[in-house]
C-alpha cells in the first residue's frame, strides 16, 4: 500500500485560452492534512477542483496530465467521475446547505440518492455524522427544520456532516473557515484535525496561521506554479524558495 | 452516466418541442389558409372587398384598421406609461411605489374580455353621452367630428387597447429607469436639483429601451382580439367617416366572424388573416427583442 | 433680482412638470379603478347560489347560472396544465442546466418570440391542427392553452433554477450524486417556490383566455361529454353574453367577469407576495 493517496502528475489546467496551472507534480499523503497555500488567484481552488473532477464542469475549463487516486488515473476515459466523487468529499468556502431541505435530509440525501432506503441505517448514519461534527446535541430536536436556519458556523459543520455521511476517503476543503467568525473557525479546525485520523484531507487556506496550526504537509502555489512543497516543518522553518519565505512571513498574499 | 444522458436528451426533447411547435404553427397556418391563398394570392392584401355571400375576400381595410388603431393606442399609452413609470421611480416613497407597481402589473393579467365588457358597457356609453356628443355639438361642422355617435368605434377601441398595453410599457420603462447608472443621474443633479432635469436625462438615456418597450406594446395591441372586437363596432370599411365611426381590425374580424363562417373558403380566409397577423406581430416582436438584446449588451459593456 | 426671477421660473416649470406626471398617473388610475368598481358592483348582484349551481340558460330565458362553464373551465385548465406544466418545467431545466450549450440561446429566443405570439393565432394553429380533424373540442382548446402556458413556465423555471447557486450543484456532485438526480431532487427543490409562482401566473393567464377558446371549440352551454366534444368556458361566455341583446345573459356576463377578476387577481397577487417574501428573506 502506497503512502500516497493521490498522485498528481504533470497537470496543467486553465479556462479557454487562459493557463491557470502549469505542470503541477504533487503527492498527497494518506491520512494527513495537506494545506494548499498561495496568494489570491494563484490557482489553489482550480487545483482542488481538479482532484474531484469538478473543474471540468465550468464552461471553457480544460485540464491535462494525470491524477492518480489509489493507483487509478481518474482522468482515464473509462472512469466515471460520479464514482470518483463518491470517494472524495468537498467542503466549500461558503457554507452551502441544500435549500428547502431539512437538517436531516441535508445529511441523508447523499445516501438516499445513492440508493440507501433503510430508515434505521439512515438514522444511524445521520446521527453519527452529526456527532462527529459536534452538531448532534445542538440540533437533535430540530432535525426537520431547514438547514439554512442554522448559524454560519453550524451550517459549515452541517456541510461537513453531509460530506461525511457518504463516507469519503478524501475530503477537499476550499477555505472552509474564511467566511466564519474566529470561534466557529476554531471549532472547524479541531474538527479537521479529528477527521484526518482516518481520512486524507486537502485544505486550501489563505491563512498562514491556520496552515501552521493544522498542516502536516504544505504546498505553496504562486501564479499557477507549484513553487514549493513538503512537510510543514520544512516549509515553515526552512523554506527553500524566496517567494515561500515572503508569503509565510506575510509579505505577499 | 447513462441516467445523465437520458435526462439530457429528455429535457432537450421538450425544449425542442417549443421550436417544433413554432415551426408547425407557421406551417399549419399556411396549410389552413391554403384555399384562400390559392384563390386570392397576395392580392388578398390589397383587395378591399369582404363579401362572404359571394365568396370574395380582401384584407386591406382590416390592415389599415389594425395599423391605425394600434398606433393610436400606442400614442395614448406611451406618454401615460412614461409618466406613470417616472412617478413610480422618482416621486413616490418606495413602499407605495411597490404596491402600486404590483397593482399595475396585475392589470396586465386582467382578461381581455373584462376590458371589453367594461369598454362596451361603461366606457362607450360614458363617451357617447359626455364626450363625443359634446365634441359633436362644438365641432360638428368639421367632417372629422360629424356622423353617427354610437359610443363604440375605433377611437374608443384605441382607448381600451391603450389601457391594456399601459401596464406592459410601464413595467418595462420602470425597469429601464431603475437600471440607469448613478453616474448619469449624478450628472443630472449637477445641473440643478430639479426632478425635471433628472427625469428628462433619464428618459433620454433609456430611449432605445423605450423604443423596444413601445414595440412590445404595439405587438400586444396588434394581436389583442376580444376587447377590440367588443368595442370597435365590427364594420368592414376602408376608412371610417369620422372619429366616432365604427371599424374593423384583423383580429376583430376573426373573433366576430369565425363562428359564423360556414364554408371552407370563408374559414380559410380568416385563417389567412391570422397568418398576416402572425407575420406582422412576429416582425414587431423580433425587432423589439433584438433591440432589447443589443441595448442590454451595450450597457453591459460600459 | 434677475437671477431670482430665473430661479422662480425654473421652480414653476418643475412644478408644472410634476403636475403633468401626476395627471398621467390619474388618467391611468381612474379607468383602472372604474374597471374594478364596475365589475364588482355589476357582478355582485348576479352572484347567488343559482349562479354557481345552475346550468347556462338559453338565450332570453330567465335565471340559470354558469355551473357547466365552471366545470368546462376547470377541465380545460386541468388538461392544459397536464401538458403545459411538465413540458415547461422540463424545457426550463434544459435551458438552465445545459446553458453552456450554444443551442440554448436559440431556443430561449424562440421561446420569447413564442411567448409574444397573440393567443388568437395560437388558437388558429390548434384549430387547423386538431379541431379541423376531430371537430370543435376541449382537446383542441386545451392544447392551445397549453401552448400559451409553456413559454411562461419555461421562462420562470429557467430563471428560478439559475438563482440556485452553482456551489449547491457542486456540493451535490461531490457527494457522488449524478447530475440528473442533483437537478431533480436538489436544484429543483431549491427553485420550487419560483416555479410554483410561474405556474400560478400562467394559470392566471389562461383562465382568462377567450380568443383561442372561440376558434377551437366555440360557444357551448352543456356539460362535459368527451374530450372530442366542446365544453363551456367562462371567459368566452363573457364575450358571447356581452355581445348578445339578452338582459339575463349580460347579467351573467358581469357575474362571470367578477369571478374571473377575483381569480385572476388572486393568481397574480399571491405569487407576487410569495416572491416579495422570498426577496426579503434573501436580503
Ligand atoms: N470560471 C472561471 N473562468 C475563467 N477564469 C477563471 C475561472 N475561475 C478562476 N479563474 C481564473 O483562474 C485563476 C486561478 O483562480 P483560482 O480560483 O483557482 O485561484 P485561487 O488561488 O483559489 O484564488 P482565491 O484565493 O482568490 O480563491 C485566476 O486568475 C482566475 O481569474
Ligand atoms: Mg479560491
């Protein structure tokens, strides 16, 4: 069994004639937190969305190269992106619970639409997912109320629970705390740490402090290029590249 | 993957249903009017006789009637619509303006037969007793104001149509006014703090959109059927003899004679009229749509 | 001194301008209020139990009601909705969810144009296509009403779906839910209010349509007796009754007008209030 969950090989990507990522090579370790850092517009979100084939849904988007998940190139023509996405959950910058849908259904819908009908199983998974994100005690009496009624931090945790319910092996997070208040952010961060115990996490962050707090590995992007990557200790204590140093010290970004 | 394909092609099929219906509509109207087309050809458009008894049909008076009546209704409606839109946008507090806007938009949804009923039983008698008769007693020596006064007629018809298209033109004008950029409005304010200047500059700015709005209103007026048929008097003539005279339009003749049409050529001629009506309204709508589309594109680029 | 005069003149012009605008408002509002007032005051006396329960009287006969017209109108609208709502929703889905395809802007344009075609012409189309083959019938009438509904439901569905943020779809995809399930069970659900609004508006529109009814099934005053036969219709009855010389029919015309006016106002105002409330919530 390889230590790497995802291996990105020679990936370039963009929108129409625009090149946004150039020849990226990166190995994402199993059951660790990999933080993707870089200034605005450096291609972090694009990179993340390539890993679960969301990128290609944007009109005009293109991608080249290979992304290998558990030994399978997910861009192989025979591969069904829907099945890939089942293995890779995603959490977005802004909490986005499904509208007009109860808290319960928000968590259960992924299972329901994937064919799981048994009420007991559903109840059980909903409960466990909400427990992991620490929401169960807060909402257990309000499961039928719309998910959009919750506070921003609660909504984001609901979205994480929703992703957890289908039991993904990888969770991608695109600046999951940037729209939240500091306390909610901290709650999410400790949750991320907990999730990494048996899942692979790739988290995009603008916030150097957050990367320092969370990351096992760090990849630093700048203008579409992967400037530097490696264990967090090395990148933060002894960056090899001047741009990385500047970014870590807060001089750019 | 498979489900997605089915889904895509199913929804596409129904979207194409609209396109297919549109093409079939043109074809079926042509087919329905084939008898009249083969008998009268294009001279149907310039013939001035409508004689069901002898099977002779021509549409010129109806075409003129339609043009005059719809232009008149636009003439009545446009200034009122602009005025109402300006009041809504510039003069009234937001809450009242919103409520009023809902009322006006709702009036666009009131069935045309209700406008017709009101035109026939309320407006026409009122105009006959209190307006037309007074005008006749004052200006009766001018041919334009002489002749019989029934209350119903093409002038009354134009007024009812004007009422019906005002909500449409007002709604578009209001939206255009609300979309005028602040920079333009500020330029107006710098000329002096008067609402009049502001209003005039905004109107000038939205002129192309206003033109399109007028065309939309015109298209609606041309196609409007039941109300006009109820108040125009339904008399086939090349020109009315006075302002108060009865007349006919393309749509009115269909409504008024369709159920009486007893033989194929008669029916076919009425469908032919529908075909002409379609051609005119399509031209008007398409021009209006293109103008709106270009207007929004130009504005979007700035 | 001179300056003062100029200023005064300017203020005067401004006032005159305001007055002209207010006049425009009044010129429009007076007839509108008159329409509502006259319909209510002339329609109300016609409304009694007989009006809703008795069939349409023959020309010149006293009494009677519009019961079979109510039945016929309900049947026509139900049939039209049966075609119009699914077709409109599905095509709206295509235009919104596959908007990256070039063909959609063409279809959207045709749809807008179709929306603007006068209803009498839609009626004539249905007449040539259906009534000419099977005779004046509720089928032909409902088909024409459906064609009037479809562009409205399509446009509203498309706009409502577009309001659902892209990240909602992406969140569903990243749960491994295929696009078709995402659209039907998640996106459509989020857009449901807007779509219902559009459906109510389109029903409000066809409930008052009389021109297409006239040319597809004509006037009829009996009960429903088969899809290939005509039914009675409230809106068309107003036209027929109003143009007749019979007092009793004219009375029924006003009564019917009042009922339709109330229905149309409700069908127009309820969805607008729903939309207002939604806006407030999004703000
Ligand atoms: N849908 C799109 N169409 C065209 N260009 C896009 C699109 N999305 C992103 N881009 C471009 O791709 C580049 C990278 O964008 P991306 O969102 O990946 O950056 P990012 O690092 O996530 O930035 P941020 O920190 O602001 O989220 C930017 O220059 C952006 O303008
Ligand atoms: Mg980003």
